[in-house]
């Protein structure tokens, strides 16, 4: 069975005038159809940084240092923003994931479901 989301050794740091802040430092995970995942942790531990990184939208001054993020088998990190918008956020449907329509629209498509926009 192919994974819907696979993250390999993801490292995303915030580069500030005082040095690098290692928000994400070597995360690996894999999510298969029908599975769900929850992130818990203390304030400032990197939960939001991971979420925005998965969406390929790290908040500046955050930058990927290393690793890969595969969505439906496609490594999204090296893609241009135009490619991500066209081929990932507006096209991929997460079949088999509970609440896939709501999740895919909210997280990957960046629009509410059934808004009448054909993408």
C-alpha cells in the first residue's frame, strides 16, 4: 500500500540575526490511507512549523535545510510554488482518509469545499 504522506529526515530552521533555530530537526513519518495522526507537545516545540512545512509554506525566515516531503509519491520540496499550486494543492484528493474531502480542501487546496471554483 502506498503512503499518502511520507516525511524523511525533515529539517526546517528559522534563520535569525542571532543564529539558526532548529524548529524541525530530523522528523520521519508515514501516513497511509485510513490512518490519522495527531501532534501534541509543549508550546514552541514545532507543531505549527511541521504543519506549515508539510503544506510547503514555512513561515519566513524558516527554510528547509534537509529532507523530503512526499505527497502521494511526489517530493514537494523541490517543486516551484506554481507546480505545487497546480499539481498538489488543487489536484490531489486523499482517498481513504477519514474526512478526506474536508481535510484535503482545508489543508491541501487552501479553499473551502464546494466553493464552485474549478481550480
